């Protein structure tokens, strides 16, 4: 068993306690890609009425982005765009975006955070909603980028006959993207080069 801190109240914790916790945190954080892969596999077999299961949809979306020459970060965003479906049934886009935020550009983060609204253009009118909801972002700098993500990669990725590269193909890309956070509340714990989130 690894060493553990001794406090019973956080306001009584010591430097020694936090040295122990910091060491354990680094080890735990380094295994994040393994946990993401395990969670992606939970999407296998989950059709929820769709033509293909959720994992296949994610893989197809990433495959299309990869074949189109997108960079690794973009492809990984495509791969994980619906990872929130299991635990965030009512806000899956935001769940995926929160996972990706420390590791990707602001543009890619915004794209994933809002892709659910943009995908709604294709079906919201079928369920009594406004398909033009995305137009509230019409003047946003990432509007075209996100609409393009839907049109080229997300929307067409429900094809039972479509090319679907396996999760193992994308694993090295995922590990590289998640190797080190660009931005984190705990950035200084990793290195002086990792900035913390800006103060509110």
C-alpha cells in the first residue's frame, strides 16, 4: 500500500501530507489515457436506437477526420466528442469538453463543447426544438469550424458500412495529446511551464 496523508481535516493538512498527495497525484494523472480508453469501451454495444453503437460512431467520426488530414489533436477531439454520453446524458458535449480542456486549443475545446447544439441543426426540428439554435453563435469565431466538424465528420458517421478504424489505432494519438496538460488548475504541480487557469 502506498503512503498516505495523516490529516482528518484538510485545514489541518501539512506540507508533508501534500508532498505525499502530489506524488500520488502525478502517478494517478499519468494513467488518465488508460481510464479514457476504458470508458470509451463502455460505449461499445450501446446503440440507444441509433444505426450503430456509440463507440463505432466515435471511431467513425475520428476515422473521417483522420482520413481528411486533420492533426492529431483534432482527431482525438473527434474520437472523444461523445464520450460524455454515458454519464452526461443531458449534457454530453460539456462532459467531453471538460475532459479535453486542459489538453487542447481553445478552438477545439469550444467546438466540442458546442457540437451538440450544432448537430441539432440536423434533427432538433424532429423533436420539437429549434434546429437553428446554433445561430445564436453566428458571430462567434468558431461557428464555421464547429459547423464544419458536424457536416464533414459527426453527421455522416452513423454508417454501418462506413470505414471504422479500431480504438487501438487512435490510442497512440490519444496518449500523445494527453501526455501533458497545457493548462490546469494544478499546473505548477506538474512543472513551471504548465500555467494554471487564470484567476476569475
